[in-house]
């Protein structure tokens, strides 16, 4: 870039004028030297003395002639030099003006009163004007009026102050269409040899895109800060040595540390020792350029010593292809991992339970055949087909038959429960008469009720004649509930009431008794497998603990529900519902 000086031409003119006196003096001394030398040389040839030759009339003419010649030669040579220098300066000036004119940055030259002497096309284009629009104008033409006083004051203290001589700043400017654009201005003062301010040269750049980029960056930083501070995911920035640069409130909450405390920790020191090796392997691969990032589930040790599970996502942020920092996001997945552990344990238990059920079903089948034979042959003995029995033998046979029936009932219950839990028990739905089912069930239990002197009452809502259900399984549920009601009712005066009524699209069966009732804390145990309430009366009743569990499953297979209400010492009410129209589902929704 040429160092353009507007005063250079004036200085050159002054130099030319000041040099004429020196040329005359130089020419005079050269003429004197030639005159003396010529006189001295001719004194040898003429025989005259040196003084005679020096003041000979021909020598005076020679002096005058040589003086004129030397002056002419000197002025000719110097004129050629001056013309060459002027041309060089003009060419330099033209090159500089062309460079200014073609510059993509706005450039202006102004006098001491800020009037434009020159503006290039780029400057005019920034503000939407033509170059001629700035003739006899100043920078105030394109400056908002409210900042003119402030700008003038700034120029007086910088640009027009010889000790500083430069002004830099961002200044808004008016466009011709009325819009305002941000500009970056650099103005340099020009001073004469006496130290007087004579004007300035100024460069102007449109920084609209730069300001937009800055605003976009600020907006991006604001959004990042909002996410950084407001998310429930822990976020941290690390250097490549694993030291915290920044961390957000969510991370502080997850790890139980304050922000300043984390800044003095290494992330490796917070990692569970058993998980550190895998984490470091991934991290080293990332730093070696083998991966851009990684994700890993690992354990952390909180400040309070509690071990938590976290899902860690790590990314490497680069600048100029060199690592700058590492960003990590940590989500607390402790609850998920605990739930996963519970799920796996439940699956293990379900598998174990399934294996147990299959074993019980297999064993039940194996036991059922010989047990049926034992009961059958015992009944033959009871009937005295092969001879009379004495009293003791008859008692033994009765015990065998009773024990066999109890064991057979248990085996049948186990088989039913195994089928239900294996979801292999199907219902055979048919139209059945509610009255017939109830009468058949009552007939089975009538002898037991009479023997215990307990009255059974049946109430069926008029109009509820038929329902669709599995006849055998419905009778099984009713038998279980009624036999329990009889079993736990006191002899002599007890009463069992069965009510059947319509409830929406459901048939509601209720079995109530005046027995011993159930304690509140025992209600939750009623429908569990092999669960019997801890009372002497219950133990004396010799139940298997499967009847109610099976009844619940059978009711749910029909699409109904079973509930119980009880007051200890005052009896119980068991209620279950069966849809009047059958459902298509053949397995219960909830398995105990």
C-alpha cells in the first residue's frame, strides 16, 4: 500500500525554487576553477607569467563563457530530474487513487472542516448514494442527529488531537432509503509541517453481517444457557484431563455437590471403581480420534456416598481440528435400573414358579391315579363286599377315605391352578339357568348344612333367568364360597344367604354368613395361593389354601371381579360378578 501524502507536490515545488541559488553558486565556482586551470596551463606555452595569463582579456571572456555553459548544463540536468520526479509522484498518486476507487471498503478524504474532498464508490454504495451526492457534504449527512454531538466530542479528543490522531469506533449510519446500518469507522488525521490539522482520511466498513452474527451468537448462547440451567439432565464441560470447566444445577443435584466443589474434582474420582476401566477405554479411543463420542451406563458415587446409576453421553468439541473441550450429559437412571433389576428378579421368580407349577401338575397326575384306586378300594371295604369289619377296622377305613378325598381335592386344586397360571385353562361358555346352577350347588352342600344345623337361603332377582358362563367353573366358585361360609359359621343357628341380582350388564352373586368374620389385617391374604389365616378355627377346618385363589382366577377368566367385606366376629360377605354376555378373553388380566 502506497503512503499517500497530499502535501508532497507542494514540497517538491518549494524544493525546486530553493535550489536555484545553489546552482548559480556551484556554476560560479566551477567557472573560476576552469579559468584558473586554463591560465596556469597556457602560462607554460606562452612564456607569460601565471598572473599575466590569469588577467589576460581572453581569459575573462573564457570565464564568462564557461560560467554560462556550466549554469545551463546544471539547470538542464536538474530540470530533467525534477520532471522525472514529478511524473513519478503523479503516477504514484494515480495508482493510489485507483486503489482507493476500486477498494471494497468505503474510503473518504476530507478537509479540516470535515468536507468531503473525495469519496469512493464503495463508500457511497454502503449508504445507497452516488458519489456526487457527497459534494460539499460532511459525515453529518449520514449520521443520526442524536449522536452527532457525542461523535463531534469524540473526534475532538482523538482524531483532531495530534497526540492521538486517530479515531476508531462503531457508528450507525443513515441509508438513503431511511434505514440505519451499523458501520465500523477508522479515521486518521492529516497535519501540515507546522502541526496544523488539515483534514483526515477515513475507512468505513458495513458490519451488518458481523452484528447479525454477534446477535445470533448471543441468542444461541442465551438458548444454550437456558437449556444448560433449566434441563433436568446433568451437563458439564471438561478439559481433556477430565477436570470440570463448567457444570449445571441438574448435575450438582444428581451428584450432590455444589458447583465450586465439582470444579475441584476429577470426574474419574466420582466414578464407581468397577466401571472406571470401560469408561477410560472409550475416552482414550475418542481422544485418539477413533470415535467422535460414546454413551455408557455406569455408576457414580455421590458426595453422601450413595451409589447411583447414570446414562453418560460424551462428545468431543474440536476447533481447527484440535480438541478444545469435552461435553458430557448425564441422566440419572437409578430408578430405571432398580426397576429393571426388579423385573429381572420377577422374571426369574416367574420362571421358577412356572417350573414349580409344571412339577406340581406332573406330580398331581402321577398321584391322582393311585389315589383314586386307594379311595375306590377303601369304599369297597366300607361296603363290606369282602366281609364284615369290626368297629376299629371301619374307623380306619373311614379315615383312609376322608384323607384320600382331602388329598384328591388338593390334587384337583393344584391341577386347576397350574392350568390357570399356564394360561391353558379354557372356559366352555353356554347358556345356563341361574336357578338350576344354584339348586345343584345347594344340593351338594345340603347334607353339610343340615348336619351343622345351618340354614341356607337363596334370593334370585326376578327376570335374571339365564347367563352365559362355564357351568362347571361357576359351580366350582359357588361351591368354594358356600363351603367356606358353612365351614366358618357356628353350628346351631347359623345362616348363609346367597343373593343373585342384575348390576348393569353383570350378574352379581353375593354369599354372606354369620360366622367368625375376618380381621382387617388378614383381608389381603384371602386370595393368595396356599395362604391360610392364622386362627385355630382355620387350622381345624383342614383347608388347602387354594379355594379362594382359584375362585378369584376363575371369576377373572369370565371377566368379572371378586371382593370381600367382613367384620371380625360378625361374619363376611363375598361378592363376585359374571358378565351376562361372555367376553372373548380366556385369561385373567392380573395374576397373583
